[in-house]
């Protein structure tokens, strides 16, 4: 048995409900595809609405007991899981690469990032607090306590199948919430493996339940419409997020939405261009550009635009495209044919409107869903590639002449997740960072993700924060007790 076969054989293929691995109630399964070959890796259970209800039943049944579990125990489970992710990194990274496509080295990087959420929230479990004070008139006392929201429903995306899970599961465990998780249809294996790992680390039955399904709406509707559910958290596209928010309104659910992005990357005339190119490679090529934080459009001062484009094109053109399991691969495939076609359409549209392809600009010739790392210059404002989320390895470059023009171009979008700014002028840095309409900014660096920082956006990029001190607040309700202490 090859290493790939052994890794696939080790991961459960069933639903995880109430601490048991079970087949879908209808017995149906669906295939998980290798995006590098377009061929099936294995089949997993395809849940029904009845399975979804059973998963929520299990979460509800476990909620009271889990909320009463001492913080030390919740913390210890998370810390054991943090260590286990490190110990199993080789196998889990290969599994992620097989179903998602990214190079194994990048999968290992994601696992290290994913594990940090378990480490961070293992500490947060011990820092849940409230307060006690005397009222202004001295007649009574105020007691404020934080309590778990209750059963949660998480819908996670395919681009970071492990980290987007731990970013939600970690704070829920720490706060004392139970949950149902539905991973993306394209990448269910990493979540199933994570559920197995948490089971082995002592997470009680019913605290975490995982349903895999091809019909997201069919399994989500009975959960979201159930009055016993108290929170919904989703990472994915803005159009889907809007629909889920509307559905959540009927039950007035707490919602956390990490939605689409259209991240501007601003390079000012005084920037260290080599550092800017290094940052651009991180911001653009992380996960083949299939990230909501990916630099989507590059606004570069006209005086340095040609030099920046040449340096960036040289770096991107030197990347090796191939199957993520192969040694030396830098860039894996797009997740599926639809995503590959979308990237190609955006590039073709830009070229038709006058943009120049400096490097790349084409699909792969063989099997799999590959697209060459691409740099475009002279991109006009009406090109779709500057106005839509690319989710692929394409860097469109437009120019500006003044700071005000750069800020206006950066903010000319309904999205507001992240922006990147490269300048050596401290005063400009503060002015620009304050003016940008985004929830996060990378100042002279091309990565913002950190378990100890509040991840999230403004405008149509979502609501709520994941990670940091703010992350656990999303899973806690505030209760106030007015105390009569007598005269």
C-alpha cells in the first residue's frame, strides 16, 4: 500500500454523530476528487436531512453537560489536539493535498496555522470572565457573567479545509458550545480526520458532529430552522452568506460570516520594491491565490510600476506548477473545472480590454485543473479582474499617481476584508491605514492571518471576528444579575 493509499484508508468515510461513525440514513455516498488528476480518491457518506436533524439532536443532548465541564478539561482537550496535529502533520498534510491540491509543504503550513487556534483557545478557555460592581446609587449590585451561546452550526470552505475548521471548533470547545460541522463537498476528508483526532484526544460524544453532503441546502435548512440552534458560522462567498443570514433571521441566530474579498495591494513610490515583491508573492500566491485574503488587485505608483511588474513576473514565472504531492511543486491545481474556467475568463476579459500578459495567461495542457501563475499590466478599471474576486494565481496591475487616487481605487468595492500597504513613510502609512475600508491591513507584509488576532472584514466581507481576544466572544452570551443587598 502506498503512502497515499494508507492515508486515505486511515480516514473515516462515514458521518460522525453523537460520538459514533455511521452511514448516511439513505446509504448514499459521493466521490471525492483529486483536482490534480480529475479522478476519484474515495467515496464518503452523503448525508440527508434526517442525518442533519440527528446531528443537531446529538449536539443539543450534549450541550448542558459540556457547558458544565470545567474549563481545565476543555483547555486540556484543546492542548492535546494542538499537540496531536503536530504529531500527525505528515499524514494530514498529504491527505489535504490529495483532496484540495495545494503543495504538501503548503499543506503543512496550513496545519501549523490550524493547530495554533487550538493552542490559542486552550488558553482562552481559562480566561472567561465577568464582573461585579456596585450600582451608582449604592443600593444594589451588578453581577455580569459570560455563558456559552449553545449549539452551533458551522459551514466550512474547501480552500483551507483544516484551518477554517479549527478556527471555529477551537473557540466553541473553549466556550462550552456543542456543534454540527458541514465541510465543503470538495474537501470532506480533512474534517473527518480532524473529528477522529479530537475523538482520540478525549472530546466527549455529541460535542462535535460532522455531516458530509452534496446538498448543502438540504442538510442546512433543517438545522438553521430549528429553534434549538443558537449560532451559525459560515466561511465562503458573499452571495451564499447573504442567503444564510436571511435564513438565520427567522430564529434570530447569532451569526459569524467570513465572506468574500477583493484585497487591494498598494505599492507607493517610496516602497522597498524587493520587500513589496516578497509580500506580493505571499499575499497573491498563498494557496494558489484561492484565499479570501489573496491580493486581488495591485495598485502601484506609476513611477515604479514597470519595475515592480518585471520583478513580480520573474518570480511568478519561475514557479513550478504540478501535482501537490510531487517534489518541487510550488503551485497546485485549481479546486475544480469551474474555478479554472472562471480564472481563464477573467484573464481573457482583461486582455480583450487592453491588458498585457507579462507571464502566464493559460490553462495547463494535461489532466487536472491547472492555471499558470499570471501577471497582467495595463489593466483598465472596467476589467472584471479588478472588480471580482479572482480566487486564482493572477496578479492584475493598475497604476496611480497620488495617495488619494490609490485610496479611492482601493475602496472602490463592496468588499472590505483585507488590504496590503507598502511604504517607508510612517505618516503616509498611518493616513492610508486609517482611510482604508477593510477589517485587516498588512503593512509592509504580505500575510495577516494569526490565531491571536481578530480575523474578519467590514462591508460585504462579513460580520464578526475569528481569533484573538474577540474570537471567543462570538460564542458567549452576556447575563446580568441585579442583586438586592438590603439596606
